[in-house]
C-alpha cells in the first residue's frame, strides 16, 4: 500500500515538472493516474467474474 501511495505521489509531483521542463500540460499526470486506477478496477472485476464462472462450471 505504501509503494502505491509513493508511486502516485511521484506521478503528481512529476506532472508539475512536465509543464516546466517539457512544455506538456500537467494534467497528463492526472490522466495517467485515472487510467491506472480504471485499468486496475476493470482487471479486478474481470478476475472476479472469471472466478465466479469457473465456480459455476465446477
């Protein structure tokens, strides 16, 4: 849990550097965080759904 929090803090801190150094919008960091959260949620939902289907088939 601490590693995930540290990773998201690095993304948030680095997004401000994107704007300063690379002239890229700093909202890219927020978009990346959102995409990561959604992909994990969809992956976990798919794993639960697959486990339920395997349980019914057995």
